[in-house]
């Protein structure tokens, strides 16, 4: 058993559902999303701002953020759902996300910062 969980097995978050899967997986075993190519280009695009609007994400977070609405908006459905069932991590996670959004550190599902407000 210790040899099956080798520490050199790298994982990366699925580009669709954010679940940690093998970095060499072609397809996410959880949601079935294809992973190849898009992930290396997604890494290259990390420095570009997100296409999602900060104003929309910010308002969603402020008004219905405890239900994970802003995470659903940026495509982070898995963590959005987790936020929904924990009511924003009893407010703490929600507050952290709100601060991240306001300071332009919040990232969408492709890892791009939500910095464009309008
Ligand atoms: Zn997935």
C-alpha cells in the first residue's frame, strides 16, 4: 500500500471541477472533462485577466456569496457547491473570498485573476 501512493505522483486540479487528479490524466475521472493541452495553455494564460467581471462577481459575493454564487459565476462549481452546503464556511470562507475579490486576487476556474471590473 505505501508504494501505491508514491510521493512523486503529481496532481493538478481538474480544469472543470477543481478536483485534484493526476497531472498526466487525459480525462477527469470525476467529471469526464478532457485535460490535455488546455491545461498547459491555461497555465500560460494565468497572467491574463479573467473574462469574468469583478463587479458581477463582487455583487454576487456580497449579496449571495454564502451560497457560493460568485464561485459558480467564475466556473468553480465544485467549490461553489462546497460553499453552498457549508454556508460560506460559516462566513469565514465567504469573507476571505470577498477580500480576495476586492483586492483583485480572486481567480476563475482557469486560474486567471478577476481584475476587470466592468
Ligand atoms: Zn473534473
